[in-house]
């Protein structure tokens, strides 16, 4: 790391999650739009990478444009697109595929030349399940009948929850889990943390030095770890202080920031695991204490020791994060 270097300086592309990072429901997350504009102005490519397959890329891009970003439809990469890619690699062209979820699932499949159906009687070669707020028991039943009959079972993602404007709601993983339990079949998963969506995103922006940016440890950050890509965790979504302090090795972010302003902050560009030997080196941006606490907690956990961050310190760190988000 060069002294004074930021994450925007270090990477040529950002693979940015959406829910809880750029927006919550119809509203932008604080500072997100200005931070992404600045990154693009510095020459960094942006891929908006979402496990939420409910909406087609064009609808997501229009939402981002309404929030003030200049975004092409192709800048949005959805788990539905990655799922359709996986189906195309495994079944015959033009096959029937049963789609469960929002319109983004069916659109991605049609773009690959598949005939989309809604009932198992059509003998689909595959079932693709993605999130949709109107998915019903009947939809899950049709998916179960088709999977039990031998159809390829593909999930766009298995997120157990999704952040909304009203709070945390059940995600696609709860729907997929119902079909998996009913049939005893384990789906192929296209979305984060697995490779298909990451590969699709990297190829889309021709990235050489990508950075995964997200708010979830089990999807965004794990995707970086699994695929050998550095990651930035922002504290604007579902992950709280306790979760990041107790993160398992496969879900630990390289970098940590309160929000997307961390992309241009010198402090945020210091890897968390380096802080044990670099105490005091970074400029304080309000999250330095949490970064140091994570370094201590992770080292203790890996050594089989009791994590050194007690309840009082965790409370102080949570207050520091809340203050940094103002």
C-alpha cells in the first residue's frame, strides 16, 4: 500500500451490491450516490451486482438513474442473469424452464432463448427460483413437482433475508429452502457468494483489479473470499458490529468502512488484518477503532482464545458506527 492511497486508487472496478449499500427500497443510502459518482469520475468501472432477481436489469438501472447515477442497463448484473447462464451451460437450447420469482427471472431466461413456463405439467428441463414479493404457495408447489420429476434445480441466490424500507424481510433463501426440504434436492446456486455471478460481473466490466463492495458477510464478503477478490464491508445494511467482530475466516472483509465514503478515505484502505502491526498509522475516519477491534478479535478467534472484545467495548463501537453514519 502506498501512503495516502485510497481504494479508488487501488482498483479498476467496483462490484457494488445494491440493497443496503446503494439504496434501501426507493431511497438512496446516505452519501452513496456522490461516492459512486466520484469513483466513476476517477476512472473506475462500476458493476452493480445484486442477488435480488426480482427486477430486470433495465428496471434496476432506471431506479439508479432516478437516484442520480448515470447507469446503462448493462451496468447492472443480476443473479437471474447468472442463473440463466448456468442453465444454458447444462440444458439444450430452447428448452422449457419453469421460472419462480419476479419478472427479472423470466426475462433473463428468455434472453438466453428459453421458453418460460409456470407449471410442472409443461415438463420443464430446469427450475429457476428467484426472489419475488408475490411468490405464492402454488408457485413453490409447481417448482417442487418439477424438481421432484428430475428438472435441474437452480437458485438465483439463497439470501435468507433482504433489507427493505421497512426493515429486514425474508429473502429468496427461505423460498428455496421450502422446495429443497420438500424434494430433498439441493439447488445449484448462481448468486453470491458462489462464482457464477462474480464471474459474470468481472467479465462484464473487463476488470483486472476488482473490489467487491457490500453489506453482507455471508454473500458479498464471502464472494470476495471464495473468488480471491478483495472486499469492502460497509455498515449501512444488515451487518452489525457484533457480526463483523465474530466473523468466520471465510466471511471476513479486507476493508471496513461506515458507508461508501470509505472508497476515497485513506483510513479505509488499510486492510483490517494489518492493523495489529500498524496501530495508529491510519487517519481516523470514525471506524478506526472497529477495524482494530476486528483485527484483535479475529486473531484471538483463530488462536482458539476467547475474543478480547467485551460487551462494553462492543457497545462503544456500535455507538461509533452510528455516529460515523451521520
